[in-house]
C-alpha cells in the first residue's frame, strides 16, 4: 500500500476496506504463484509405501503446511502393458496419489515409490528472502491496479527482479544443487527402473 502512496495498516486481516482487501488478495495470489513453481523451498522427494488398502497417502495438513499443491512420481514405474505410469494428487482427505495411466488410486504394495511433493506453506513458514520476493511482486501489481504510475512501476520492477533473484539463489543453495544436478532428469536417475528391456529401432 505504501508503494501506491497510501497510509500503512498494522494488519491486513484486522483492517477492513476495499484497499486492504485488494492488498491481501494480491499477496495470497502471488504467494501461491511462487509456491506453485516449487522455488519457495516447498518441493521435496519422499519415499512412501502404500498402506494396506494400496493407497499412497500424502499426509494431512499441519502446522508446517496447508496442503499439497502438486505431487508426481519421481521414481519410474510401469503398468502391466509396459506403459510408464503418470500420477497426480487427488483432493481427498488426506490427499492421495492417483494413477492417471490406469485410472485408479490403488497401487502395488510390493513396490516402493518416490514421490515429488510441492507443499503449500503458510506465510510464517516461508523463508525471509521468499517473503520479500512475494511482497515485491504484490507491491508492483497493487501499484499498477490502484495508481498506474509507470515511473513507480519501473522502480518496483527493478526491486521485484532483484528480490526474485535472491529468493531463487537461496532456494538453490538450500537444496545443495549445482549445474550438474539442475536437470529434473538427472535428479530422477537414482530411481529409474533399469529392469525394463530397451531396444534400438535401427533408425526405422
């Protein structure tokens, strides 16, 4: 709100008004946007075994996160027709991993699954650099919606870019990643099933 030349408020939730409502909405949307990309230190790979019913449960929301945004298989698995299995998260309680290839949420209990999970974190659980990047994006959007000052937008764009770079760098540092481990394919190689036969098609 300060970026648009308006007076500050102590709490967006307690203060009532159209301006505070817009500010809170934009902050929530930009927080979700950053976390959907999995660059807010909210993406991890977890080894999960199906329960007795064959369901892969991803856990209940708790004090650390509000839910699961996205989930997919990090390990490689094939169905009875030798087709690679693709998965997504369901909106059940608790969330489950759903087999899109075979259209079922029942998995083989004889296998172990590595699942890539993107969690929705609360604002308090986000790293400071991530909070600043989200706030910078929300400030720029709020200023353009309420004032539309192009000069102010240029200044806020520079601040947004710098904060986004710092947040991305912090995320990479905490993951202990480098140029050799940046590819998703390289990240998944320890979990690839090499028992499947592979044949060269002879260039046909």
